[in-house]
């Protein structure tokens, strides 16, 4: 779906959806981040938010969106791993994603964990936001790395198959962490809980990886398909990441080299 942001909002497709944006110029990047914050504040008022959209958002293009279920907060956001909202022990898997692309590349992203610290009791501050801009850095977390010599792979918790299993095992990991949500898996990387995110399946989409990729790149990491090829975020690209996802904070080429030939043949690059 490709249409102007104001028209999308007026049609009422909002809330629980997946979306990323391409900015028409680099100037719009910092401007858009500011606009997002103000827009969310105004979202409680239909009249104000409609006026705000009409005044400020015509220059932005929504490249891809997927309406998926119930409305959430009446704001334009991406909800990743939403099916984990039901089992209360998995609420921390849920992330809200906003990705910004320019020239086909992910350059800025926001990952919000609305249920972060939900098990810490009434006195704890629940929720947190991680964000990053390529060339500026990433914020909202303490960057950490897995100890040298340790290979810890994070992969899907609920969408595994033989290809996924074969690819994970080929990495010869010391440990495997199975969690939900692409955003949550990137958090495992930047917080030193995992050294590679391996998903040899076409189940992930561009709106799942745009924001996480931008944050990972901002701290020196890399996200590609399982062949090591970068994904493009443009209006004419396929929504599906058909060649899987391979993301690392360091030593990306090592993990690319470990992908089995059978997996490479099964998942052709875009």
C-alpha cells in the first residue's frame, strides 16, 4: 500500500499496524522524529491530530503498512510480537517499532518496549524506548557485547522449521535464546545477551526490520539476508524478507560463512 500519510490516517487505518516511512530528504529525518513525539501527544484529540496531519505530514510517504487486528492507543505505530500479549510471562517480547528509510537504507529507528520491567513490582518504572540514527548513535540502553569466544544465537520462538534449525546448528552456538519479535532479538544483540540473530525463513517483513536495523547499524552492527546481502527499503521492493535475516553486532562475515548450502539454495536473495 502506498499513499500519503494524511489520507491513511483519515481512512482510519491506525493503531495495531506495521509501518515504516521513507523521507523525501535528509532534512526530514530530525524533523520527523520531533513530529512523531508531538503527534502522539495530540493523538488523544481527533480534531487536533487531523489538523496536525494536514499541516505537517504531506511530504512523508508511507511505503508499507499491514493492518493486523485491534486498535491500539489510536496512534500510528508498529506492534511487533503482538501475539505474546496473551501469555503474561512473555509481555517483554512485545516491541513497538518506527523505522525511517532514506535512499532505500534504514537510517533511523525507534524500539519501544511497553512492558519492560512489568515483573519488577509496583515500584518499578515500566516501559523503555531505544532509538538510534545512523551517524549519530543509539540511545536508551547500555551497549554490551557477548564475551569473547562465546557464540550465542537468538532465533524465533514460535516460527521454527527445519531450515531455521539447520542454520542455527551450523553456527555451532554455545547457547540458543528463543524469543519473539524482531525488535526484541536486536535488543538481545545490543545488550550483550546474544552474538547473532539467525532466522533462515521468509517470515519476516520490511516493517519488522527497518527500525531494528537502523539502531543496530548506529552502533556498528549489521543486518542482512542469510546470503549477506543488504535489504532495501523502497516503495517498489517486496514486503517479505524472503531470504531470511542474519544480524550481528560483530563478526558478521563469520556467521554468513556458516550458513549451509542447503539453506542458501532454499532461500533465494531478492
